[in-house]
C-alpha cells in the first residue's frame, strides 16, 4: 500500500517538486536524469548504468504491469532483469499504478522498491521537470520527506561508479569455440545473452583487470576478441581500463564496445569524451550509419542510456565515426579504418527496446 507521505524533490538549481511516496522512505541524493521510454522499467531499474542516479520517467503511467520474479536461467543469468538488484537511487513518476496486471508479474513495483530499499515518489509534474532538465541540463538533486532529515547534494559523476557496479571476480559463461574477454564496466545481462547465441566462451573480468596478463599464463593472446561493456558515470575515471585496451590493441585482434565501451575505445584511440547536457535515455533515439565520413542511407531507432559522448572532432585520422545521432549530431560509435575495432554508443541488445541493430553482434563474431 502507498503511504501517501509528502515528499519533495529538490534540484541543485533551487527548483522544488512536491509529491507523495510509494517506495522506501529515506532521504537520497544523486544526479537527476530522465528516460523517455514508454515501458521497460524493470530493465531500466536494474541497469547498472543508472548507478548514482535519480531516474525520472517521462511516460506518465508507471507500474501497471507489475514486476516479474527474480528467477534465474540455467547459466546463472537473471531471467528478466539486467542485473541482480536495482541500481537507481530513486524513481520519480507522474502517476503510479498500485493495481497491476501481467501474466509474468508476481508483485507490485512499490513492493519491489521497498524490498530493495529504493525511494519511489509519484504525483510529480514530470513534464515540467523534464523541461527544466532539458533547459538547464542534468543536475544534482535530493529527495527529502516531510518531517525527515535533510541531506546535502551529491554529484555521483565525481566518483568512479564503474568500480562500484563491476564484478569483483572473474566469471565464465558458455562453452563455445571462440574465446571472448568481456570487460565488465557495468554489463547488462542481455549483452551476455546475445553473445551466447554464438559459438563463444565468455570470460567476464572486472573493469580494472589486466586481461593482457591473464591468469592462465597466455595473456591477452588467449582471447580471440575483446568486448567492452556499458557502464555508469564518467569514463575518464577509468584510466586502468583504457591502458589495458591500448595494450591489447598491439595484438591486432577484434575489439567491440557498447555504450561506455564506445567511450573507452575512443579514449584508448586518443579521442576525448565529454558530458552531454542531459544525455540520451530511452528507446527512440535515431542514429545514422556513416561511411567514409559521410552519412549513409541506413538509419536505425535505438535504445540508449548514457550521459557522456565521444567528441567527433577529436577522433584520430586513422579512426572514423561509425554512427551519429540524428537529433543532436553527437557520436554514436567509432571504427578503425583498417583494424577490426569498432563500437556503438547505443544498445544493440536492446532490452527493453528496438532490436534494429542486433546484427552488430553477428558482425563482431564474424571477426573472431
């Protein structure tokens, strides 16, 4: 049951939005960002790329199809989530639906938030809130309850969020012919599911693990290819990963990155990565394929979740943009002109979201 306790979202710029509680009740802070997707809140909440953030859903009705069970597949991956727990610090919606209906649901969104001690507030004018964030950019915010404690603002991008969400030990998936090293920057489990559709064995390593000196004694040469996952926060704080990728490049083997993986690959190439004003988060971001530095005829609708982007003008001459965002012209992927190294800023595994670019996994496997 909803408590209807009064609660206020306060932005660093001084704006206040008043609503009521339907989740766990504690004061929280973080970066306030918005997502334009119409569905997929179980996947979004469990996406490690949201670590440190207060998530605002622009679609007005949230919770009407409940939450699926936390069951696991035979390989140990979650059946319906993108990780084993919620990563957002709070969820902000306009209208929360206490009553839910879906064949796969076993509890309400409010029950799930309370179980994982995550704040949920409703009754917020999310259209106005989104307009503020679009005009001023994503900013720090805090949620305080009437009669509760006050807390200071915090910018989570000053902390290495990748180190928080990345695996702490080496994991293995699959038993295929090709050996893939997956650097876990905050990997979504559907990325692993997509890779397992091919004849691969996956070794998942922590973000700062030196895969060039792998424990089997054969080092990076043991792997047929390197895969760099998505993840939260500022990639410029992940210098250890960048250095390891640069060392792996000396082998000339295939490298592919998704989301933060695109940014890490770009940093390893010598490009720069900067923060976007309010980022891209949703299932309707259009991107255009580039060929020889010019727009191609192919365009795709993509699922995205990132607040940083590669600066196109800093990409070295032996590299080129692979995709660009059709809304703001920002970078959506890079590739080397001669080596088998490429990446995408969006999510071709798209869970939840469009599957238009799922073919990219096949392209990576063909290079192994």
